[in-house]
């Protein structure tokens, strides 16, 4: 078990890094920041020369790989870190200098248990990409198959585990402060983050994720997942088919190759909706660097380290929420939030429906260049505090991916209307899934006034025998002993010496505490 002194020392370094990049000022002013942390921010900034414009992306890149990954997740949470920070983090690049090829060779041979030349007839010593977790090399197998070889950075698993343990420690202390920090549930957010990232560090899991996703999208026209070379895949090495195509971010090259950008944008949105709503299993890292377009227009996804799952009940709710927002049925959207127990029952359903109307109405019928899914999420986050809605960590990946997909679709076609693109798909899925029951439900809602009493009767029964909400069972929360809990066990002035040291160090690290774990 890592000592509290070690956690404080790490936070000290991270906090000073954030301060030097000007990343503490806005966090200090943020209404979600607890008063004790706000005071520590002021101390942390003492003696640092800060740029006028904060550079959150550079700060997290300087802190390290785990901070980069968490920063990409926080990019979808303007309610926590503020709009300016969220926009800056959307540009956070997961690029790091590569490690030497000799180290990569050693990793491959140790992990696969064979000499490199018995596995590949050729492997390029210069990587085609180097990120925080792994780097990728182009190679040819001894059978003549062109492949990409992804290899974990040496020592990265141990590094991530150590950093996440400190995130857990910091999250526990933040949540114990109560108030807004408790509502945001930082401990549960970090518990989910641990689960996602430690899964990403097992390349056999990534290979299995790619294989499963390939089955789900097998019938999606012109969307593809590379095949896995299982004989050359292990926990630290992943080998899969090489993709010959144009990165989806290279708009000019796509146009020069004769591709229809509007068609690509629409198919990308539909493929994501099929994954998330129909299959309940989606690629949760669909940024521009992970998507290619082949000569025939096929979209190919790579990098399956981060995947998301949504159970069927939650998928129905999500589909109805999306469709309700596109059609203006705000009451039904509000009802779903209460059914899923996202909104506590002591609030007024009608008031919540009105708040949703304020979010949805400005967006209907307008191109994404004016208002977008990202704007919708910002609006929804803005009303969560008023209705005591707790953070739903199981939906963070979905929110993050929605913003990514929207951004790519917008780059391809600035005039795309995400509502018009997604609405028909969602409507057809609901009809297909519910079948005759959907038509019956529509008739009940429109013609049979007497039966309109049934939802209220059922809701009253639910109050007597409440059912589970939309969230899956949460992951286990790390058992953290808080610093102030030591007071009762400390002898003499031991506790106060310990707490004094902690406060001084935490003063410089508090920025990392709040920004990283919120």
C-alpha cells in the first residue's frame, strides 16, 4: 500500500506543473471547487510565472501518460472543469517520443516467447505512431501478410497503476469534503477510469474487443474492423491487418481521391449509433487518428483499447431521449430521467421537462455548425445541479464518443444536421425493437384517456417496490483512509506534524487533485 506521503509528493509535482501552465486560476474560481481546495490553489500558485492564457493540454502532457488519458475523458465535462478547459482538452494529443527499437524488440520477444525474425520477415524500426501507452510499427509476417504491430511501452503498466492509486487517494479526500464535490462522485469516476485504463493496458483484451466489434458491425455497409493475428498477439503485443487508407482528418486528400464527404459523415454517425444503441457495445475512442477511409469509401476503425457497453434497458432510454429531443417530446424525455432514477423523485417532472425544453428547442432544425450535440450536452450538464443529478460514470464514455463523432462529422460536412441524421435511425430502431407494442403504446397515448392513468399507478407501485435505475452496478470503490481519520489514532503531536506536512505539500498539488479526479 502506497503511503500518504508518496501520494502527497506526487500531487506536489503535478500541482506545480499545473500552476506553471496557468491551469489553476480558472479552477480556483470554479463554483464546484470546495472552499478548502480553493484556498490551497492560491498557495500553490505562489512563486510561479504563469501564462495569461492557461494551457491545460500542455500541463497534462507534462504530468504524464495517465493524466493525458484522464484529460481526454474530462474534455466532455465542462460542468466540472469549465468550458475553456474542456475546449482546450479536446485538442489534447496523445503523442509522446518513441522508445528505442531495441526496447521494443525485447518486449516483443519476451512477450511472444520467440525471436523476432521467426515472427516477422520485416519490421520497420521507426514507429508510425507513438502514444502514451504504446507505439505501432509496420511489419510483414513470415507468411507475407502486411500488419501493424502495437507494443506496450516498457514499464507503463506499473506507472499507470501508481498514478491511478494517487487519483483514488485524492478523489476520496475530495468526496469527503461533501457538497458539490460529493455530488460529482469523483471516487466512482476514478473507479471507472481504473477499469477502463487497466483493460486498455492488456492488448489481448483489445484484440478481443476488436473481434467482438467486428461481429456487431458485420452487416454495416462500408464499415470495417481489421482482422487480428492471434498467433502474434499477447498481453503486451497486438498484431492486426495493416490498413491502407486516408486518415479521415485529411479532408483535402479525401476530396482529391473522389470521396463524398457528406456520405462518409452520415455513415460514420450511423455506424456509431448502430454500435451504441443497437449493439450496446461501441468504440469509445473514435477520434480522427483512429479512423481511415479506404479507396472504395470503407471507413476502417483502429485502436480498440477503450470500449463502452450499455445494457438494453439503458439503450432504450437513451434512444428515447435522443428521439424525444429531436421531436420535441420533452415530457417523455423527462419521464425517462425519472424512470432511470437519474433525477431524484422529490423534483417536479413538469419542471424538469421545461428545463429540457430550454436545452432542446434552440437546437432543433439548425446545422451543427451553429448548435450541436456538444452544445446539448453542455446544456444538460448546466441543469444537472438544479435537479440534484449525480454524475453517471457509465455514460461518460458515451458522452465523450458522441462529441468525438460529431466533431469529425462536422469537419467532413460543416452543414450536417446531427438531429436529422440520427433521428430516422433511432425512430426505426425503437419501432423494430418494440414491434406491435409501439403501435399499441402510441394508440394508448393518443386515444385512450382512461388508460393514461396506468403510468401513474405503475409509478406509485414503483415507490413501494423501487426498481433499479439505468446505471449498471458500480465498480468497487478503493478503501482509502483519510488523513483526518488518523487523528484519533495518532499519539501526541504526531497527527498534527503529519497533517501540517500534508497541507503544505497539498497546497502545491491541490490543482492536480481537483482537475484530475473530478
